[in-house]
C-alpha cells in the first residue's frame, strides 16, 4: 500500500495506485493534490490504468456502496462505482452486507461480475487535470465502454469525439444503464453531465 511506485516494480503482485478513498466527496477546507478525496482518487486511478496487468494488479482502493456511515450522495456512489468498473484491477469490498440496500448491493455485484483486466485510458489526459473522458476496451472481447465524468460542482457539457478513439471510426452508442440508443452528430457525442456524476456508454463499431 502507498509505496513509491517505481521501486517496487517486479517485487510485488499488487499495488495501490492512489490515495485513500473517502465516504465523503471532499472536506470543507483547502485541500492539497494528494488529499483523500473522490476526485483525487479518480484522477490517480485513470492516469495510472496502464500499470494494471503490466506492472502488477492495481489496487484503486475499496468500493463504497453503503448508506450508513457514508456522506456520499447516490450520484457520487455511482460515479465511484463506475470509475472502478471502467478501470479494472483489484476489487475490495468493506461494507456491512447486512445493511446494504438491494439497489446499492447491485452496484457491488456489477463490480464482481467481470473479473477481467481491461485496457483503459483517458482520452483527455492532456486537456484537464481531472480526466473526464475514460475509454475501456476489454482485452478478451474488444467491447468498448466510454465514461463521461463530471467532478465539478455544476452541470458540464462533455464531448466524446470518436476520432480520439480511432480515426474515421463510427459507432452505435447505447446508454449502459438505460440501454437507450443515442444519436451522434458530426462523429461525436455531446452530453450534459450533472455535478459529481457520470454517464456510461457502450460503443459498437458500425460496419
């Protein structure tokens, strides 16, 4: 846990790749770059996804789905869940299962349903400090999932540009949750994402 990363390559099978996750979004005070907050953890997790399955099995920290002893909103819990789902790596559960509501338990079940090591990367790593456009490609099936994350305190328009995935590619877009098919414009998808939340889409290449 939380060792200098470079020095342990080849020595460990698993490694923490970020700071501690917290049962709150962030504290009501000035914070530093590696302070335990949900945005900071997500930034580290997505920027270090390339390590997973290559240097070790990455440990992004534990899933939080509970309602008790948790100040995260429903949207924030779902954001953390889908960040873990897209990134892959170790899956750590620490909630009291007897207090989990069925809805929250389904989030944990989702993370346990596919124990694969995907190739996940940020498409906007050079555009902003907290990457908002995440792309997961499953190594075994080639399935593509895109996550649009809003770590800000207000609504945000986010653009998924298909040319950033593959030049000239065209995709059918389906909402991962609602299964609704969406329409793209000019080979891109523009989505308004609520504060502290995310939208997940499955992309299927058009023949």
